[in-house]
C-alpha cells in the first residue's frame, strides 16, 4: 500500500534539515516513510493533496493517565495532595476494568483528534491495553506501581503479566516500568522496580519533584534532595523519564546533567495544582532532554498537546525575564523528537525521515483567527487549536482524514457509556 501526501509544507524535525520548511511529497509504503521528494512521479494507492497545508510529525505526549478522562477539570482550588487523597484515589478504588477501558478509549480518540500520535501512560486496569489497540494509537504502556497500601507485589505481578503477554504482539505498543513516585514507594520496593526495569531493559517513568510537600516527605525519609535519592537507589543505572521536575535546584542539575534522564514538562497541570512550574530552559542549557506531557485530564484539563505547548516558551521568558531563553522551534522539538528520545523510540518516530515509521499530522492553517500566518512554527506553538488538525496518520494508518475519524467506534455510544460511569461514581 503506497500513500502519497502531495505538495505539503513539511516540518521534518530532522536535525539535518533543522528549521527549514520545504514543499515536499511524502511517500509512505505500508508503515514506513520511503521518500521525501519535490515531485514524486511513482505509483500510489492513496493520494492526499496537502497544498498550502503543513505536514509535521505527530505529537508525543510523554506523561499522561489515559484512564482519567472522567476526572476532567475536577481539581478546582484543590492542592495536589487534597485532590489525590479526597477526590481521585477514593473514586479510583471503585472503578472497574470496564470503566477504565471506556475512559481510556475516550482519551485515545481525544489524542487522535488533536494530533497526538504517541503517548506514555501512567495508569492501570488490565483491559486498558485493548482500548489502545482498538484505536491503533502508538502507546508506551505500563502499570502504575506503588506499595504504600501493602499491595505493591500484586501490582508488580500485574505489570509482569501485562508485559509478558503483550511485548511482541503489536509494533505500536512498547513499555515503561512506572513507580508512582519516590514518596509512594518504599526503598525496598523501588529497589525491586529498578532491577525489574534493568532486566527488561525498559525506561523507568515516574513522577518526580512535583510539589514542595512531596520534597519535604522525601527529605524526612531519606534526608536527601530527590535527585540524590535517585543516586542512592542506583536509579541512574536505568534510563529515567521524570515527570514534572518543578523543583530541581542547581546542585541537583549538576548531578542529573550527565545522566540518561529526561524531564517531562507538564505546564498546565503544574499551574492548575498551584505547584509552580519547571525552569526548563535551565535544564536544556545543561543538555538535559526535556519533553512535554499533558498529565491526566483531571489536572491538565485536556490531552490536546497544542493547548499545552502554548504555555511552554512564554513561561520561561517570563520566569527569566528574557525573551531569548527559548524559541518556538525548541518547543516543537520537545513535543516531538525529544519525546521519542526519552523513551528510546527516536530511531522509529519523532521526525519525518526516510526509514522512520509514518506517524504524522496534516494541519490546515487557513482559518480566520490565525490569518495571516507569518511564521508557521511560531503560529503552531502560539495559537492553533484542534480544529487545525485535519488528518492524523499513525504507523501508516490514516486514523482521521479531513477531521473524520476512520475508526469503527461510535462516539455517541461512547459518550453515553462515559456519562453512566460519571453518574455511578458520583464524580
Ligand atoms: Zn501524573
């Protein structure tokens, strides 16, 4: 099957081409990009005319909780700890696997419609993976691990079963090992997790340095700053993906900067929960890989990455009172290729290059509120909406074309199911 996308303005995010935007035909054979040419004259089975439209890699959401779609906008005026303890965790205890299947399905559709082609989950539920498979989205799957309630080993076994059963079943699904955080996992439990991740050669994806209460708890347990706890627990032997990283100080940056770590910046979630936000331009200056996450809809409001990336550079410019600390292209890198690097997927996705998997989106930037588009990259970062995402392609499969979802899923039926779940759980 050959698909040709003709005459689009291509932002490749390929280091070799840098920020250059070129008018190119993108040729896809099955799941792989086989050519980027000025005028492709070969055969094809499917043609998409992208004249005056932008083609770019699909966005990579490096930290989310797919099952949390039903908690959208539930954290108004609640601190992180109050929100988790009083609202989220008691309700999650009553969620069935079927509930989590449908809440995950909703999230996957939200991502396809808003231009995200890969996400890194941090949730649970044994049939959530079916929701991911049914929507054909690319996913870094996991089972969130914690032992603060005494059920830690059960969760590890659940993860091992999930991994062993699914590891070779789909090219779209890879895994991370995901302790919830340093403050909800004991030292011995983190030791087990560290060894498990090494054994399977998987990255560790965890919440890290999100708010000040958490740092105080960690200090009381270890008498160390969080980055030094990672060192003490041998976690630098692993590839680490640290979500949030709001309060990493200069001493910790010195320790982290040569390690195989990535920081996932979640600006809206951090702002909503009154945590502050991460000084990521400082991390970037120290060669730390920074990528972007939405967090779950409960704290992040939506999985629409375009909403979240809009905040990234403005927050840094305001924080450092310097408009030169970061630019729009840096932000697009964070939302694409840097996310792929974080999870060892940069040989497959994150940029539009010959030989890589065909994960890309087509944007139509012709609507009145962003007209005229003087600088495409700046406009994408500062002011487009999901209405601009016209077509979403994952692994060569066209999942949405001209804003029509091409999956065998009845959206109204799904909404009704979600409504019933929300009513039953009294959210
Ligand atoms: Zn989170």
